[in-house]
């Protein structure tokens, strides 16, 4: 699972913001998702930053490209309403995303019908 959240949400916005989480739509959301990915750093923003985590990654040994290109993937976006139509379009801005996928796990002694879904 990969969770990315833009650290650019202003404090005054955060007090009265309604966040909507929905399924990713490639035609509508591609630019907004790429913007969030550019804003995020891996790990905490130590040093002069606020020290808040802005990107959490748990790939369980998988490269990101496998999750993104997996046929069984599901990607969710979190968006907030804005006055300008940047990000997801329609007066919204994408401020976070969640990527993940379902993989079959088989142990050496199990049979094909005994897979576990994770």
C-alpha cells in the first residue's frame, strides 16, 4: 500500500475542509496525482521542515511499478473543494492518494485452490 498526502494544505483550510475520497479516474485525475507526487518527499521532512510525515510507503518487497501496473489495482484519491480548478478539476484539488493491489500468496505445500488473498 502507498499513501501520499500533500503537505501544502493551509492551516486555515484544514479547519473547515471537507475531504472527499473516491476512486481514481485517469482522464480527470492524472495531472492532480502527478502534482501531489512531485510535492511529496520520502520520509519525514526533517531539518527545517515541520517534521510531519508526507509519504508513507509499505510495498512489502514490491516495486511501485508493479502496484501501479497491476491489473487488480485500486487507486483512491482524496480531494478538497477549492475556488480554483487545479488538481482534479471541477473546483477540487487532489491532496492525497492511496494505491494498492490484491496478490495471490501460495505456500510450497498448498494447492492451487488454496491460495490466500492479501
